[in-house]
C-alpha cells in the first residue's frame, strides 16, 4: 500500500512539472546571435523573436577595463548593435541578450556570445616646424650653354627659365642640387612651368645626402602625370622627410624627360625647410 502511494505521488509530481514546463514559451527569445570582431569594437547581430508583442531586446555586458556593468536596450526595429571603445588587450567580452515584451515578460532563455575585438591600430601624428635655414649653394650637371642659366631657376621671375641641354645630348639623370645652411630632415618645394610645361621632366626623384657621395631617395613622382600641363602651371610637393636623419644636400633628380624629350626646363623652383617629428600613441600598449 505504501509503495502504491509513493508511485501515485511521483506521477502527480511529474505531471505538475510537465505542466509548468509547457507553460514557458521557449520560442520567445533572441536567436542566431553572432559577434563580429572589428577594430576596437564588436558588432552583434541577431534575429528577433516572432512575438508581435515584443517591446525591446536588452543587452547586458561587463566592461572589463572600466570594471562596470552595462545595459543597452534596443527597440523591436533593431537587430544589431556595435559596441565600441574596446581594446583587444581587454580580452573576450560576453554579451547576454534577453527579449522583453510589452507586458514586461522576459524570455525564458537568454542568448549569449563571447568575442574579442581586433586590436586598435596606433595613432601616428606627424608635426612640422619651419626651420630658419637658407639655400646657400646650387648647381647642376646639365646646363644648356645657349640659354636658360641655372640662376634663372631661383630668381623669383616666372618669365625666365632654366634649361638642360638641347644643343647636344646629355645623359640622364639631369639634376639640380642645393646645399642648405644647416642640416634639416624635412623639405617642401614648388616648381613653376616654363610656358605650358611640355618641357617638364617626365620622372623625378628627390635625393638627400650629407657627403654628396651616398644619396638617399626620399621621394619620387611622375612629372608627366603630376605636374600640370598648363601655362605657368605650379607643382607643390608634399612634405618630404626622414625621421632618422637630417641632411645638408638635396637633389631634384630628373631621370627622364616628358614625352621622350632629351631635356627638361622649368621657370621657377623654391624650397622650404622643416624640422619634422612624429609621435605614436598605441592604446593597446598603454596602461590605464
């Protein structure tokens, strides 16, 4: 008799338990939750519950670096969220998403996902300060004897010009070299075309040296493409620099002529000198 009573009680308990489980709507929950690692951020994507009464989705997570709990509510119209301001050195973040309907009922199950963001790249800041330095000497290896003396390239007059040889064949490169009154690690220059610029150089290297024997290429550009083919067209160089070395000599080193010309010419050239420094901020290696 006692065994019979025990089994009856056990059956009643199981029936009640099944009844309670059946009353929970396990379809009312966020599904297909994914996390996408981005630089300094994580993007969450999910599918919304098929509940017409859904009010919002609650996202809970703990900010590891700030040691603080965060709660973000997203409306029924949203199915994604980007959490930014993160660092890869923080480690993995865990996000828990819970659906809440208009009656205040929360989903029986929450969706969870963990992810570590991609590292934040260092921020490089380049600063320049104009240096009170002068061009104290200039020369060329390619002077046309009949016209266009080198002095006219630096006389401030756009109606005069410098010309490399056209009455005889001169080899490439055909360069103009300047000497600076003190070593500098940054320069900018501009040139002005003679006429429409058809005689501009086709390709140019900017070289630097301290002994005139060993030259370092700091920059190169296409004169054909970058120098405007317009009357008195002006080309302005970017800031050209070497963070490791300062130089006294610079060369405008033309290695070919425009359109197959065996020469190049230019009305004006002007140089400005700079001290260039650079700072690097790497948040992934900073201490909070």
